[in-house]
C-alpha cells in the first residue's frame, strides 16, 4: 500500500507542476488568440513552432528517453558501485545526442522551405508560406536546447526528482507571456516577437535544467561522442522507438496538411489542443513519466506483485481524473472555448470551429492517457519493437481517415482521425500485453472501482449539460462569463466527486492517505 501511495504521490507532484505548466500555456495561448487571432501570422507561427517540437518528440521525449530512462535507472539501482558507470553512461548519451542534434539543426534550418511544404502544403501560394519559412529558421534551433533538457529531465526523474523538470515548461510560458506583453506595449510585430522568443526560452530552459542536474551530482560534460557498448545497446533499443516516434509525427504531419488548406484551421486545432492537453499533461504524461522508472526497477527485482500494484493504481488514478475531464470537454466544449478565447481578434467563427475540434479531441482523451499507462509495460522490458508495429497500423488508419474524410467534413477530419487512431493504438497495446504475466492483470480493487468511475463521470456529464443550459444567459454574457464558467465547473466537480464517493468509485481517504504515505 505504501508503494502505491508513493507512486501516486510522485504522480501528483509531477501532475501539479504539469498543471501549472499547462495553465500558464493556456494563458499564453489566450493572449495569442486575443492579439494574434487565427490569421496568416498565427498559422505561420504555429507551424514554425511545431517543427522543432515535432523533432524534439522524435529524438528525445518520445523515443530516446523511453530507451534511456530504464537503462539509466537500472544502473542507478545497481548500487553504489555502479554510480560512476551510470554517470558515465548519461554523459556519453548527452554528448552523442548533442552531436546528432547539431547536425539536425543545421540541416533543418537550411531545408526550412521543404519542411514547411511537408508540414503545410496548403500554405504554398499565399503569405503564410514565406512567413512560416522565416519564423521556422528562427525557431528551429529550439530542438537542440529542449532535447537536451528532456535528457537531463530523464536523469532527474530516475533519481526521483520531478519538481525541477516540472518547472521547465512553466519557465518557457512565463517568458512567452512577458514577450507578448512587451510586444503589445512597445508596438513590436507580434509574429516576429514570438519567433525570436522560442530560442530565448530554449537557452533559459537548458540553463535551468543543467543547474538542477548539477545540484543532484550529475555533471553534464560535453566530449567527442564515444561508441561504447552501452550506447550501442541504447541505440538498438531506441531504434524501434525512434521509428515509432516518426510514425506519430507522420500522424501530426497528416493532420497539419489537412488543416493547412483552410485558413485559420491550424490555429483552431492548436487552440483546441491546448485545452485537451491540460488533462492529458496533468494525468497522462505525469503517470507515464513516474510509472516507467518505477516499473523498470520492479521488473529488474522480479517484483511482479509490485509491478501489478503500480499499474493498477496508476490506471485507477488516470481514469478517475481523465474520464470526467473527457466528458466535460465534449459536453461544454463551446462554453469553454467562448469564455477562454473569444475576444479581440478571435471571433464567433473561430469559437465554433475550435469548440468542434475540442469536442472531438475530448472523445479521444481517455485513449491518449491510457496509452501512457500501458506503454511503460513495454519500455520497462526494453521492448520497443511492438509499440512501433502498433503505431504503424494506427498511422495508416489516421492517414486514411484524415484524407478520406477531408472532402466531407473539412479540417475536422484531422481531429476525427487523431482520436480514432488513438483508440486503435490503445487497443493494440492492451491486446499485446496479454502475455506479460500477472503484472498486467486487473486486481480486485480495480475491477470493482473502474465501472463505478465510469458511472460517476456519466452522472457528472448529465449535471453539466443541465446546468449549462440553465445558466446560458450568464455563461455567454461578456460581463458574467468567468463567474458563470467557474460555477459550472464547480457544479461538475461536486457532482463527480459526490456521486463517485457514493458509488464507491474511490474514497476521499485514499487521497488524504497520500499525505501520510
């Protein structure tokens, strides 16, 4: 029980930082929506900023770290005699990744027109293309800084230090908010200001993470890359994960391509993405980040019972917070979008389109989050091949749906394809884990609680729908909308936790016990 409480407590710590990160990111996007809107400059910046982030997920968070963290954690857990070995391995990985990233940054900057075309062919022939190329050449260097930040964060996570890594994206958003404020105050071009802010945030994030890693005793020293047996093993494991990361990015490319043929659509998808990333980041990414090193340690010690408990408690925690969030995103998508975004350059048309994308993404939120629960089962066993194979099938489905549905439902095809592909990916992960022994089996507590969590979320959805209808005059009144939305959310929270406690979906004492655990 103490192990389960410790796991959830670490998840809550990281989730809390991620909530602050997503919240500050939402504030950044609210300012962008109000001052920049969804026009050519907004679409161009969103494409330019997505390019280094896409490659970051490809090289660092989505692939490299999924292979690096279990290997590093096992070396750390090996005892004091392996401490130097773990530090040497991390330093070699840091230097090797730096070398590769320098080459990628140089090539990407020179090839920016082709990258923009690959991401948004619909821009060709209008002002968005030249703007995106110009912004992209400024922003692409961010991949170097943020990928190294991801590796250093993986080192700290393996040592149980989650707060420092959790603050890094908050730092980025605070710098962006300050830059927007300066641009408005001093009359700077906002698109150019945002583009130049990207590398500035990268330098600040790397400096902060470097100092944080130094405080726990890790010295990230750059040297000429060495081809060691550990690095060879790392690349063998990471290879399929890199390919799987490439598949995920192809899904992103397909979505951006579909949206690029409708002016404003890329911005609509980005603003919707920000809202559904709040619960995804707070719950899904936090659970996955904490669960991976925990499972790696327990499987190394042949602790099947501990691994099963980690998975089940993570599953309960993820669903208990994700399902109500998903229901809310679907039921009150329009109200959320109106209250948070509609002002200034962001008009009613933008609200309707963004709300549609948000509701579609919301329907896929449980699948996105639960992938973060099931994927560590594979990566902790250094099995990156099967997730790659699963991702290929999901990619084919995504591409077929996005392109096939585009003539019928327009830009929304990108969101529909992403959501359905996420559910197919999850189904494959669950089906493929059947042979992993008792660690993947639901225990008695999960079998009892999960259906009740679903029932409580359904009750909350009905309450949200009724209350939103009743207070619509205030919810859509510019002077009362914030108070009305706060009341609506409060009604949903009370309905969910009240019905959940009554049904036995969870016990409030479980959360209080975390403080003592």
